[in-house]
């Protein structure tokens, strides 16, 4: 399994080295979206208003959204691309089985996604003048959020496997992610995917709250439950796709 | 007879109203090439997909070295496939990178995959293209690489769906040599192709599928001999005089030269008596080819 992880990391690094413009395009687009939102908000609020410390929190929230987004839609885009180019069936011939292989791919993707988010952070800090200085402990709720993001990714990946063309759905569900990341981490909202981890991270960043173990535990529990549910659905979708002969293309 | 490495029993698959495969049973033995022939839509690819664990059969079972690939994916470690209509490799990776990647994805350790990839590239004459992205390779090289991708983990069973399709004569002959050598080395190979001359050149066994059913399975030699029947081809140095020709016709000889003598050895001797003392150029037992057999079987079925 370690060799599989290494070879997947190597494959994603090769893609980065060979096609750097794709990464650059993503950095420019995602940075531009935030910057335009930032300028728009400043314009609406008027010239005298300063974001102050909240700018950092908003920026970190945006970066978390970017990270979660790529965790969420990476699998689906990968499946759609491989169906179109005709390598999906060869991938499914792996003796590791598709579920384990795609889990390893997700893990390997963390590195390139991390690099993407890091570059966006650098660009946005330069553009907005924000300085990101946060406690490394905030990475823990981030991780919990990512687990849930991968879980949702496997769930929507099941649809990609069965129905192939789900680009529109992926586009629309970005806003759902935005809602989940901004939802309060209390009451029934705690049952929503991503929400408890995102709320905990927000409290730590915006209010300087210390890392509270109980909400952190809940965040991880939430992330793991959604990851498990996503894997369950994906496993069912693989079986369904194999039953209906849906692996070969459109 | 050696035990089968890949065995399928009673495979059935239905897509809506269409019953694509109806009770197909096959066995692949080491060192054997089984040509799996059929018209478009006969159920070949559906069967290949079931054999490779990519399509769940509605009924029946597949055993790969005794293991069920649908329950135990690790059984796929023993199988390599070139799938028709697929790219089979990543076009944005080089030939070497593809082989290393697929080697590891098929269960090899990283170092072993690299070693094996380099050895295969050298053996199959792709060494100088090792660092070329697949999209820049010629069609023949891409197809060769697809075969190497199936071979990288050294599986015992190979499923080759149209491995020589679209290749020029030279490359096709090279591929055929390689497939022959692989069988000689002990691999069990299922070859699906519409190029019947390729099938005839490579196959030890022939199975013909028609409307989802295997309507014939037999060794190539026995099959061709059976379809050739007890017929003889006869050629003379010069055209026979009209009187002799009339005698030949009376004996049921067909053709204008070469002549076809239908019947057993006794019938041939009667014809030879009639021809005496005209000089003969050739007397040989008639041979059938796979194309003729295929058309007869599929036409009759």
C-alpha cells in the first residue's frame, strides 16, 4: 500500500511538473474570485470600514473552502476524465480494488491540494495585506473538515461513476459547501457534514478561542461518519456500475 | 491436460431486453491461445469484461487460478488485459512512467515495477521511447505499450481484445510474434479479434460466439481438418483434353484447374486413373481457413 501511495504522489507531482499552467490557472482563478469578493465587500461597506482581524478569519475560511472543495470534487473530476479518456477500466483492474485505490489517490492529492492552497494564500496575503498567523492547532479541526469533505467526495463520486456527466451538479454544490462551512456548530447543525469542524476552526481563528477537546472529538466523529458513509455509497456504486456495465464510457 | 488458469462457467448477462451472453463457458490453459471469435454484438466484449471482473455476470462464475475476482480482487494480480476501445495507458505520462505506475497499481513494489518496466521496454524495442509521452507515440507503439501495460506484473492470464487492430503489417506481425512467444512461455491467452488471419496464425483453440452463445469450441487443427473434409486439390501441368475433362466431370470433379475432388482416397484414385498418363503438377489435401469456417458456422447458427 505504501508503494501505491508513493506512486500516486509521484504521478500527481509529474502532472504538476509537466503541466504547471493548470496549477497556475487554478491559483489565479481562485485568488481572483476572493479578491473580487473582497473588493466588492469593501465597496459596499464604504471607504472608512476596515476588516481588521476579521479579514484573516475570512481569508482562512476561504482557504478552507478551497481545500474542502478540491477534496470534494477531485474524485468526481478524476472519474469523469478517466471515463472520457478511456483509462477507467484499467484502473479498475487493480487488485487493490477501486475503493482502496481512490482512497490512496485522495491521500496523495492532499499534497498537491495543499500546495494549491498555500500558493493562493501567498497571493491573497500580498493582494489584501492580510497576515496569516494562526496556531498550528487549528489544523486539527481542518483535518476533521477534510475527512468529511472526502466523504462527500466519495458520495458525489458515486454519482459520477453511475451518471458520468455531473459537472453542473458539482458546480452548484460548491455553494452547499459554502453553507456547510459557515453553518453554526451548535444544535442540529452539528449533525451536518463539515459544520462542527468548520465552526470550531472559525471560533479559534476569529475569537482566538483555545482548542476545545470535546468539539474537536465531535468534529472528527462527524468527519469519520461522513467518510464512512461516502465510502459505503461508493462501494455500492462500484457494484452497481459493474452490474450495469457502466465502466466503459459514456 | 493441464488445469485451466481461467475458467468461466455458464456466464449470462442481460442488458434490458437484450440477452447479450447466454451460458458461456470457457477454459484457458497455460501455453494456449484461445481465439474467441464472433460478429459485432455477438457477446465477445461482454464476455471479456466478465472474465476480467469489470462486469458482474447475472449468472455463472469466473475462476482465476481458482479465485473469484468479484469476491477477491487480489485474484486480478494474475490477469492482464488490453481492452479494445480504451486507451489502456495515460497519454500524459511517458512510456516508462505508465509501466511503473501500472506495475505498482497491479501489486508490484516500486523498485520491482521500475526494473520490470525497463526490461520490457528494452525487450519490445521501445527503449528509445521510454521518456516520450504516450500521446506523442505512433499508434503501433501505443498498442505495443498497451500490451506491456498488461504484462508489467507478469500475469499468468492475458485477455487481448483486438491487440493488432489498426496496426500496419510490420507492427502487426511483430505483435503476433510476441503473442506467440508469450504463449510459448506458458501464458494463457484469450485473443478476441475480427482479423481472422491473425487468429488463425496464433490460435491453438478456437471458440465462436454467436448471439451470446458459444456455438463451437475446438482445437484449431481439428476444426480446420473437419471443415476441409475428405477433399483434394489437383493441378495438371497442362489443361486436359476434352475427352478427359468429360471423364473428370462424370466423376464429379469441380473447377477449371486447379480441380477439386470431393470424396475420400478411393475417389481420388479413380480420378488419377482417368488422368493417366497426363503430367501432374500437384495433388494435395484441401485445406479450410478460419474465415471459411467462421462464415459457415455463423451462417449456419
